[in-house]
C-alpha cells in the first residue's frame, strides 16, 4: 500500500515552499527579491520530458525574479540530456535562469555538453563561476560549483579542500548566494562568508517516512542536511527535495518540491 501511494501520489504531489530568508547584508534594492529553485530533475521513464515541462510551467507561473537549477538533470543515460534541456528551455525570469551541475551529470559524462546545450537556450550553468545579479545599482553575487564531496561518492573522487575553486569568487561587500548540488559543502561555504547556499541531492530522503519519525530517511546516513532550512555561524542553507526520483520511483513523506525564496533584510 505504501509503495502504491509513493508511486501514484507521493511522486507527483508537488509542494511549493516559500521560505523567507533573512540576510542582514542584503541591500535595499533586493528587499523582497524572489528566487525560484528546481533541483534533481532526473529525466527518465518516470520523469518524461512532458512532465518536466509541466514543472517548468509551474515555475514560470510563480513569477520569481530569478530561477535557479541545482543539478542532476540526467540520471545515467547521456542521451537524455537533449530532451531535458529542451524541456527546461522555456524557463523565464526577469533576472535570468542559472544553474549548477550534480553528481549524476558527472557520472553520465555530460558536464561539458549539457552546459553548452543549456547555454544555447539561454540558461547559464555556473561551473566555479560567479555572476553579478544587478538591481538599481546594487548587486548580489551568484556563484555556482560542480558536485564536490570530501568522501568518494560512487565514481566521484573525493575533493580534499571543499570549494577551493570558488574561494576567490566570494565578494566581501555584498550578499553571496551559492548553487551547490551537494549540501555537504555548507560548512565550508559558511566559513567563506557565503550568506545562502541552495542545494539538492538528497530528494528529501525520497522515502523519508517522516510521518513516523523525522529520523527515518536514507539520506541521513550520508548527510545531516536532508531537507529544508539550516543555519550555522556565517551562513544559511536550504535543501530542496527535487522533483525527480532515483532507484525506486517512489516518494513517501518527501514530496517533490519547488522552492520560492523571498530575501529580506529582516
């Protein structure tokens, strides 16, 4: 019964969350600025291109100022990269659409090619890059990084120094926002003075069974950052549950999510 629920309902029961993020360094020009995040698309038999287009249309209807994508567009098949980019090509926001890459994009060997495909449709993938988001003479510093982990994760080799490739990109005089698929980069991001990290990767546990106990989530075996908002000195993190699935196409207690952040000085 639980499996049928997770397949037929939980997998498609989209939740739109609207966290208000308090950033003391936020300039007045960005008070109320809204950022929409989609993550973990995982195009495949249980997430066809047509379904992805529906999620993209919902994201557009939310009328955010900026749209960000945080990786795992494909799962294992590199041939699916063309369809997932085409399905997301209709995303539009006044301040643009940006993204980062996930571990499955690396495992499928499509990091370079999918970044180029996204570029052709007007979506910029940030690979250890930063871009200024400008409004009324003020700026946010948006940074993106490829998947990084200090532990070997599947075929991905461990990284000795997390986020070393973006350290020079962190701005000291404005708010920094990081797109990093892996939430485990958060500790280092906070040390670097990155005000807000946006991540995915965990699918919220996918079969979290949170209605029994919040501790019953497979992702908790590898990260303390399974879903939602976290804070530590120096920064904040939000982990989006994503819209796709991996392995068993079931979601229980971890519905798919589109996040719309509202930034405020508070």
